[in-house]
C-alpha cells in the first residue's frame, strides 16, 4: 500500500501496486477492517502525499508498465468518493513516501525521474487551492525512496537510496521559506524504502531495506524530536520487517492548530 494520509478521525491509503487505483480508509480510533473510499484518477502507487484536516493530496507515482505519472489528485477526507484532478507536477517521479506537509503546503521531495536516476528537486502545492506544482528548492543531494514528515514549522527527511549506497543522514528545512537543507543528525541505521510519520513534537522512521540491492530488511523504529537537532534514538520495533510501505498520523503538521 502507499499514499497514506490521515486526519483526527480517518486514515486513507491506496491499496495494491502500480495496477491499482483503489483507495481505502480506516477509523484511527477503532479497530476494524478497511472500507472502500473511492478511486484515484489513475492507477499508481509510491507517490508523494499530504493533507490538511479536510483535504488529501496524492502526487505522482508509478503506474502500469513502469510508467511515471505527473498527475495530482485530491479527496475531501470527510466524504467518500473518487479522487478529483488537482493539477500536475513538473517532473514525473516515483518517490516512495518522499513527501512532507505543513498546514498550508504539500512538498514532493526528489525521487526517481526515470529508472535508476535520482533527482534533487522539491516541488510543492498549496492544499487549499488547485493548480500545478511549483518549484521550492533542492534536497542536499539527488535521493529517492526515503520518508519525510513535518510540523507547523519544520520539515524533516532522512535516509534513502543515494546509488550505489543507502544513507543514514537526516536533514531539515523551513517549510515556509526557501533555503538550503540543514543537517539534522543520523538514523540508527542507514536504509531506504521505509516509512515515517509524526506528531507536532516527535517524528518516527520505521522499517526499510539496508542495502540498495540486498535482501535484508529491518523492523527498527527510530524517533527524533522535531524542534531540536541530533541523532535518532531507538523507539521500538515493528511486528514485521517491511519495505515499500506507507504510514499516516492523526496529529501531524497538516491539522491546523492540533
């Protein structure tokens, strides 16, 4: 699954791989099976995503026959229905969670622009209005398959596939102003294709693959305190050792004053 978004009451994600356009939702405060929400405008997965307390945004992704998509969809999270056209990104990419969002914007961070080719470009959209993505700035270097998260002020991303090795470095940036990425600290282990999410104060990095081409995956969860800099610390372990999966939170930076 991919494209995970969440507000105070509901988590929404896409089900399946590049040939699926299905969106499902869960009620985060209760246990139970997922329920059908609607469909994306095009089948794809592993794109960027973000949301406010009411609207969810899905950017780019990998479609059937390894086609790189440039479309942006949105949904109103409190209602059921198919995603609607929001606009387009400037560069079609396959990302695997490379995104953060503030209360105002969703940012798409780097990614694969073509098979085996990383980019460093950051694009963003304003959640409350529809339109094509705008360029923001650049990552510290071309990178892909890493997670990010943000509170109201600061965006953070870490790890990734730098080709030919994986990264353990964490960087931060101010989501309201353009500027260079600033070194934050290091993960407990280098890795790619993992997930991340946050509250207003703490962010976590979970799972992933250690080596670019190796079979080894891990179940480790790291955490950082968003307002400070420093190395990630051990949080606990996942029940499985996943890669290429998504995450969502009911209390992250896109929820206004929460």
